[in-house]
């Protein structure tokens, strides 16, 4: 078993909704559900095209030191409705203890309603390495060199 992420419900949260959970044995991401305060549950969250909003999950987490939680889009929402995350993947650091919200954006052409209990994103817990940074006079040479975006070709293996 991997690291254990401690979860705390917000006082107002609907505790009948599931905690983050993996839907299959091979899943890398645990689904995060929309969990709205009681007065917002019936209406949900309506996202107009190109609108961004923070969707509450009703939880706070304590991620073990040396790990992060990456919040990623759900492929079905993205492909069917254009609902994704504007900062994907979002990073939850191990020392953050505030509410876990999911930044959503509607890139689709129609308004989309996020309903109470909908699975809105997935959380991937991953190890973190903090690197050192050192100023140097020159960088080593590589075959790629200074080639930037798209410099390695598009699907054919040739530039």
C-alpha cells in the first residue's frame, strides 16, 4: 500500500458522498466529487461556455511529506462536454491544509451543470523531489539543443 492521505470533512459537507476513491484496481487517479453546501445542492454549479469556477469537494487533506496531490481532469467530462481544469494538473502541496476545491472551465459550446455528487476531477498522489538550483556559465550540449515547441516532429518520428 502507498502513502495514506488523511481526509477531513468540512463542517457543512454532505458526508454521504464518497471520499476520493479509485474506481478500478488499475486506476492511477482517485475520483473527486462535487460537494456543495446544502443551500447550493439543488442548483449545482452552472458553467457557461468559457466560464471558470471553483467547485467545492467538501474536504481538506493532509498529504504526507515528500508527496503531492495532482488534480487532473476526467477524460469523459473533457471529451463529451469540454469541462476541464485551467491549471492542469493542479498541485496540492503536502503543507496545504485548506479546503480542496477544483478549478473547472467550460471549453464547450453549451452551458454545463455540475450536480451535487458528480465526479469532477481525479487526484493522483505522486512523490516529489525538490531540486537544487545552481547558476553556471554554460549548459552542456545535447542533440536537441535549443529546439523548442514542436522541434522533435509530429507523429512521424521526423522533424
